[in-house]
């Protein structure tokens, strides 16, 4: 593999890390907030608002149901509005974030729901206000599951970033398509896949270890 | 079997269980007997609770009246589904009542605002069957939560109170341990310490010993009695076991199908159970005593 290709590979790797990393920060906060809302606004929740809950739930389902490749194109006007462009790493962050946030919100919701009603009740009985319940009970108790879920989300986002590559976002997916698929350069394709495998393995390993540490201390 | 004869010897034995087994002086109980119902701490007035889900309408509580004295240990007993859990949860308004009032020191807690309720709840500790400790926090962090929620910022104050209480419950060496490393009895001790952090005047025990083995149950009940004597707090507990009632309660209310069917001094209720539900709850003890008679009064293993 030539020096030029190796450089391209390195650049593509950095692009992917950027795209996924920057999106991940937004997805973490937005997804958690959305997940918390879905749990606490449900009937019997500490911020019970069943109507708003149903509306938001439907919205989340809508985004989750739309295939990413369609979302990618459909969001182009929004992307242009937010970033001023529709190509490149920054432009890719918009659709990746918007597709991963509802995904992560649903996963976080499952973990948050697993926090026993009894524990929340105990907190209420000791005079905790709702803010205390969210930050001292719900989030810490659900954290092992949330970390596990976020790991899954990160891997899904790497996947999505490859697709975003198809519309000019750059990154590893873009490289694999341009060299590996369009120029029949199998070596590049395999190299990209190898890099992706390593990347995913590292993320999964770190996520698993951290979740395990939180769960079994 | 001759029911009549069995019942008489049982009544005798029940008296024995309820009276002679008093290890510690029942100070408050004696007071209460001299001047009945003069120091009402918790008053339940005509409380009813209806759950509706869809078209289903379940009447969990019906016209409950209770007067719980300051410093007494008041037991509420009933089989599962009798409504005792709903009742105890109305006392700190984890459950809103459908009708009637719950008065604590004469204040109707039903009308309190959210903030006032949180404040009131800090004066009512609660422990649960499944302990409900936070697994993500150490023992010390668990104890700190109610005080942090109460706005206490001084770590020194929290720490010294937590350590005092851990000593009281006999777990001073476990402060940095996570709950998953504790046994059931130890978890309940931590839960008790946590419930006492905000210096409550009332301790609610929701089936607090039902998940524990008999020996641990005994130890926890001793601890509760000890706490009552040392801190002078009112303890209200619910259980489905008469043995628990006989061990530490001063007075008992028997619940059946959402109603209090009988209440009074434990010894009296044991000696002269009036309601069929009470007799049914006493039946296991009765059977045990009958078996003991068959086996002989002198236990062979001593």
C-alpha cells in the first residue's frame, strides 16, 4: 500500500473519529435528557405528563423508523442551515446526531426504567426533591446499563458515519467506497474494514469494562 | 381435635408470648395504659383509598380510624391484599388518600405543598421489605443522601451523624462498602440508619423483616425497640406475621379486606381475638404451640 493511501487512510480515520466523537458528545447529553423525559413524564412518573410523553414517544419512533440513508438526504436543508454546508465532517454531524439521539434515548430509557420503583419511592420518602431523584437516584443507579447502551450507540454511529461518507462526509466509509468499491481496490477496502474492526473492538472493550466496574463494585 | 381446649391453652400461651417475654420495659406502653390516647402523634381519620384503572375500581382502604401514640410501637397486621401496605404509604403520602385525613401532630398532610411535604417527610423515616438502598453508592453515600436532600452542605455534620448512626446499628466498619457486599440483615441496618439521618420522629416499617430469616428478624426487631427506647420515636410497622407483633408492638390493628377489624393492646388481642381474621393470623402460632404440646414442654435439644 502506497504512502499516499496510508495517508488517506489516516486522514479518513481522523475524520471518522471527529465525526463520531463530536456527535457522541451531543448524543450523550441529548439522549440522556430525552430518555429521562420519556421515563419521568410517563404515567405515574415524577414529572407525569402522559400527553407530552405520547407525543415525544411518537416523534422518537418516527426518527427511529426512518432509514438513516433517507434521513441523511431529508435533513440536508437543516444541515445547511446549521453548518452552512452539506459536505464534510461537520455537515455529517447533524444527521448522525439526529439519528443516534432517539436511538440512545430509547436504550437509556430501558435502563432508567429498570431502576426499581422502590428505590425512587425510598428517595421520595426521605424527602428528596425531583431534582435529587434524577441526579442522585435515577442516573447513578441506571449508569451501568446506560454505559452499555452508549457503547452500542457509538458502534451504530460509526456505521452511520460510513453511510454519511456516501454523500461526501469523508471518513473511513467514504474511503472504502471510493477506493475499495468504485476502483476495485480490495486492499484498501480490507484495510478500512480492519481499522473499523479494531476501532469497534476498542470501544466495546472500554464500554464493557466500565459498565462492569460500575455494576460489580 | 377439641377446638375449645386447644384454644384455652393457646390463650394462655399467647399471654405468655405477649407479656412475659418483654425483655425491656415497655415504658411508653405503660404510660399509654395509664392515660389512654392523650398523646396522639399520628391520627388517621376516616381514610379511604380507591384505585381505578380503566373501568376497574378497587377499594383498598375503607373508613380507617387510628390513633397512634407518641413513642409507641404500633403494629398493623393483615394478610397480603388486606390493604396494610396502602395504609402505611398514606402516612407519608407516598399514596394520596381518596377520602379522610392523615394528621401528624395535628397537621393534615394531605394539604401540604410539594416542598412542605418533602420537609414533612424528613421527619418521617421509612424502611422497606427490600431495603431499597442505592447500589451505586457506598453505605456512607447512602446515608448522606437524605441530609443532602435536606440542604445540609457541611460534610463534617453529615459524616459525624452517619458514623453515630452506623455505630447505633452496629455497622461502623462498613462505611465504605457497597450494598451488594452486605447481607440482608446488614442492608436493613443501613436502611434503618439512613431513615434516621434526618432525625425523624416517626419510623415507618413496610414489611421490614419479611425478607429476613427468623434470627435476623429477631435482631432487627431488637434494634427497632432499642431505637425507640433511645430516641423516643414512634414506630409504625406493618407485617403479616403475628410473631413480629408479639415481639415488639405495644398495640396492634388488624386489617381485613381494606378495613381495620380489630385494634388494641397486643396482649388483649392475643388473649381475646374478636375477629375471624385475627384468629386466622394467630393460627400459625396456635399450631406451633399445639405441636410443642405434642412434642413435650421440655425441648430435647437443650
